[in-house]
C-alpha cells in the first residue's frame, strides 16, 4: 500500500520597513478646529415648528428677530396663502407684498369690519381737506398779486404826475410869484457891468 505524504510548506512574508530616524520625522500639525455654522430658523418656520430649509421662501421677509410680523400676517392670511402668493411673484416684488400684507393684517385686526378700507377713507378725507386748503391759498395768492399790481400802477401814476409838476411852465409860475428876488439879481448884474461894485475904496 503506497502512502503519499503531503507536505505543506508555509511561506512567511516578512515586510521590512525602513528604519525611521528620530531626526528625520516631521512633526504633526495640530488639527484645525472646524467652525460649525448654526442656521437659525426664520420666524415663520419657528412659529410653524418646521425645519427651515436653505431655500425657504419666507426666510428673507420674516427674520427670526421679528416674530410678530409673521404672526400678524399668518393670523389673517394663513401660512399656505402667504407662501403661494410669494411663489407666484418675482423676487423684486415680494418685499413690498409682504409689507402690504402685514399692514393690511394689522388694519384688519384693529378694525375687523372695515379693515384697511377705514384707514384709506380717513386718508382720502385728509387729502380732500388739504386740496381745499391749497385752493384757498392759491385764491388768496392771486388776490394779493392783483393788489400788488394795482399798488404799483398807483405809484407809477403818482410819479408821472410829480414829473409833470416840475415842467418849465412851473418855473415861469415861480418867477411870476416872486419877481422881487429875481429883480434884485438883475440890478446886481447891471452894477457889475457899470463898474460900481468893483471901484477901489477911497482912503482918507
């Protein structure tokens, strides 16, 4: 009977790593602390108790520091209507729309019957009163301008009348009124011409 012996030879692989010198080892750099950014939910998501996504349509208009703003609008319009309305509008109109909704919601809470209509009527009444005051002021201004024009016309007429009183005829009238004064001047001129005034004095 032949018996075959099976000899299993095991090979051991020894991996030799190069010896590292303590002088050639590079020091390990300290780990840089990672900054964790905590995303604060907007006031709308915080009140609705839902996760505020990065692309939340309500976040730009209802910041976490103004919860009353969303509470007021949500009380009158509802969150779903606000979201739907903002999604249907372009981004450049959303801020004005939110401001308008908040104003209208405050007016509706303050006056449940008329809402913002009462405020609009009150403002329209003030506009009418101011327009009436403006019309009265314009009428008074027109009247004052007319009085000023009449006053200037009277002043011009008075100045023209004063200039007419200073004509040569008035000078002739002045000469006729005081002939003695002008006569004495004429006699003085005659004496000068005859040499009576400039005669040398006779000394004793």
